[in-house]
């Protein structure tokens, strides 16, 4: 059986968890949390980083920092995970769902401007499959209308965007805020886990407070205030040290993980491109402004029937391939709240996209076997 | 140096974390999560249990389940941790803070009824130091006014309440909902971590959905629906399996942990009671309806000056003793929102209560040394 995903252990996870356990510091914000946060700041140029218990929680922090009030509007793609929207709905936001691009499941950047109203507070681009949205276009729109940009970079660790002047920035370092996931299905994992990147200094202090349950505890330990107390809303967003310890082992092996995944991705691409072209099946597109972090390899079928046939054929060969999101604007929860616009590209990907097995320990001959089954 | 707290490892924590890691199931709701949840259900009679990433998150789930809407009122003591209130404020609640009892930092049950208005939705008793509030009185008030009772049982694992008819129930099994903490400072720990206990069947199904990011994923895996999607608000409340694995090692040693802590508590009590009486210093009171789970041993001084002197004296003898909450109704965040009532007992405990070192590995001779320094 070839599973769709298998969490990869670099070897030192348990060792570092032991270390965290035996130093006696088990709650959040200890040695490993700081090491991970510093790694992200220095490697990717995020101004300030805070580990969270999940990407969902990082998005919730972003929604609080964006000061979302009931009735405020947030623009995001419909083809995304429920947490992208739930985080803002929890603060009372109305979601204005955008369609996907025709050539890619990411948000159709050209549709954003028409969705902006007086109540719009933020744009939330989702870097689907770790492939950048056109952040230059999105940041320009945000600047024009004075909106915040919160990158949902759940899948986008170690991926980059090139601006038209040649500047290259890591995804998550471009928007005012960005959220990453270390869920066991991601490139870099900690079981459940996430990260909030804060690139706009206006939010740094408040982020720390919200992270620490609405208290100024961090400022207290830096000696900036003489006692700490309740100063804001907030939650317990910080993960246990054991989670950060696990993550640290992964980060030490980031280059190895990424290079292996890219090799897998290229094997899929080279093996399938002729067949795909002949059969009108789409393969992942990487725009010129984007890089490939090899988070995911997927096919875009012509129809739901073709997709079901491929999934079934793979399944009967003991290979697990899975579809992905269902358009959120058509979900039981939001269907009635949506403004009725059709979002055909989002619906198309909901019906026709299928993800192939992709994990570190996948073997080249297994990938070749998967390719042969698909081609058959 | 005798610290205030030292997380205790029973010996098998790392072993079980290894187990979770190597089974390849690292995200939430795996084998250890289920084992822990079943343990709590069968040991304490909670109807349904869901592990969470923190007690804060369990309280947030409770606030969502209670369907708190902007302007709804919630009654709770002012002498509590910020998360007790933040969880409800995040949903738009106005907090009506109650005073503490004169003989105990817990909520003054007799003051609750006067705080009820048409907008009141819930009462949140906090079992301070793991000692029960008068749950019979509180449940009767709640029944009379059709209110929900959400027990903040953060400190109250393995503690009980005896009703006037002789019935004994575990704390957390009496209110409609209850929240527990496994933060490293608690009797039973997982670093960061918590538990929501659901005792009212009306909330069971929705609790599962909210826990799974607002999706009906659990129903899907039970075969009750043929696909799963976004059906409600929610968040990622479930912890990594490694956290549950750690907790499981603790639960296997619950009796040993509890019996050792009770021994420590009794040594403090016996060693200090005469001195306390002579010097007008209060010691923890356990009402007849309550049991002692030995979560905490504290002194209630006559004045803040006396408390500071004791803390300083202990510090100069390398013993760490710490005060606890600051009245939330006087906090920078809620001062202006509070209705102006004086809550003198809450303020008194804010100024006069000091907690002594209390952890499994504390030695009897260390406790005797602490007692001698206090008496000196």
C-alpha cells in the first residue's frame, strides 16, 4: 500500500523532545520555541515569529490583530481549507469569496478589486500547493485601498516570490501577517503546529500580548512593566516545548527534506507531462514569479468522472490519491451567507483536482509505479 | 534553591511519545487521545471528553457551545486567571464579576443571584486550588434561571463534591460543561494541554464539530455522512498525539501523584496550623462538601506588607513562593467595563495570598525547612 502521506522523522525528534522534557520546561516559550522562531526570522526574513498550536490559531491571531469587527469584510479564495475563513468568521467577519485562477487553484488576483467595499478590511491570499499568488499585484491593490494582507502560507514553507524589479522574498515575508502550518501532512511537521509571521511592526507588541492570553507577561519578563495583568483579548496560542523540540529536528533537516521532495515532484512531472497533454489533464503550473517547494503534486482532470476513475484505479492498485477542498461558498455553513456569485473555477478544482502521494520516504520506483497506473 | 513548581515525570512520558511518533500518527485524535478521553470518562463520570491544546481552549469551546452572543452576560469570580474571562469576552460577552468567599478564594455563591439579569447566559464557578465551590447551590440557581454552568476546573482534577443527599460527584461532572488544565504547573501535566468535559448531551455533537475546525469530519469517519464539509464555526482545538501520549503516562500514575501531593499538603498544614492561628494567618479551608486534591498550599496573610515580608524571607532562604491572581475587575483591560461594584474579598486575596512550593519531588525535609523559615 502506498499511502497519500507519511510523516517523516529526521531521527532527532524524540531526542530533542527528551531534552525539552528533562530540562523541566514543558509549557510554551522555552528554549526550542525561541530557536525555531529565530530560525524562521533569520532564514526567511520574517520580522517577528511566534509559534502557535496550529495554523488555524495563527490565522485567529491574525484576525484579532487585524481588529476584525462584526460586519467587516475579508476577501479570500473559496477553494481553501475551512480555517482560512473560520478564523475571521469567529471575529464576526463576512467573507467575500473570490474565484480561483483558471490556470491554478490560487485566488484570481484580477477578481479581487471588484470585491472591495467600504467594509473590506483584509485580503487573504492562499498559496495553494506552496506556489505563490501574484503578491505584487495583491500588495498593490491592498496599498491602494489601505487593506491588510494576511498570507495563508499553510503549505508554503521555503517558497519564494520574485517581484518585477528582481527582488526575491520568501512567502510569508510579503504580507503584513502570514500563517504557516506544521501539521503532519506538511513538508516540515510537528504533529499539530503553526507559526504566525509578523512583518508589520505595528502588530509586534500586540501579537505577543494576544499570544500570552491577553497579558503583558512578555514585557514583564523583559522588565518593561513591574507587574503583569490582563490588558487585551487573547488566548493560549503557544505550543508545548515538546512540540517545538520536534519541529527543531525537522528544521535542522530542511534542505534535505526539500531536495528530496523536489526530486519526487520532478519525477512525477517528467513522467506524466506527455500523457497529461495528450489526455487534456492539467499538471501543477509554476508561474515565473514563483518557486516550487514541492509540497504537493496534483492532476487536474477534465471531469469529476475522470477523477473518480483515476482515484479508483489507483486504489485498486493499493495507491491512495485524494481530492482536496470543496468550495466554501457552497458549504452547508456559508451557502446562505454567500452573495450568490458563481465561482466556476473554484467548483472546477473541487470536482477535478486529485493529489498524488507525496512524502519524503516515497521511493522513485513507487512513483514510477504510480505513473504507470495512471497512464494505463 | 527550592522552586515553586517542578514538572514531574513519571518515567514513561518519553516512551509513549516515541510510540506515538513511530506509529506515524502525529496529528490529533489518535490512539493516545482516545485512551486519555476514555480514562476521564470512566474514572470521573464525565459524559464525553475532548482533549484540547489548553484549558483556555476548552473554555473557548464552552463559550461557543453556550452560544454566547455580543452583549450576553456571564457571571464568574474576579479572582481567577484571565482565560476564564477572555474565553467569553472573545465571543462578545460582558462579564459580571462576583466577589470571593470570605473563607475561601472561590466565588461567593450567595452573591450570584443578585448579579443575574435578562442577559445572563452562564455561571462559571472556578474551583480554586482544586477545592469545590458549593455546586449544589450553584446548580439550583442555574436551574431556577435556566442558566448554563461551566466549571472552570483548571486546578480541580481528582477532586469531588458531596451533595446534601450524600451523592458524590467528581468536579467537572456536575456543570453542563467543564474545563481542565494540564499545564506544567498542574497535578497532572502535558506541558500545555487541557480537556473539555461535556455532561449535557445537547452539546455532544456540536462539540465534536467545533473541535474539528467546524467540520463534520468525525461523523464522516463514523459513516454517518457521505462527505464532510464546513458546517459551523470552530477551531483547531485538538492537541498533537505526542501531547496526549505524555498525558497518558501521567494518568497511569495518577494515584501515586495524588497520594504524594496530599502527604506534602498535610505536612504543611500540620506544621503551620498553630503558628497560623497565633499570627492571624489563614490556611486553606476545605468545606465539608469538598475534598482536597492537594493542588496548592497557600497562606492568606493579614496584609500585603506581611505577604511581601514572607515572600522576601523565603527568597533570601532560596525558596520561591509566589502570589497569584490580581482581581480582573480592576485589570487595565476590564476596569472601565466593570460596573463599579467593590469586590473586597477578591482584592484581599490579590494582596494577601501566597502560594508555597508544591510538587511531587518536593522532599519532606524541604517542606520542614520551608515551615521553619516561615515560622522564624
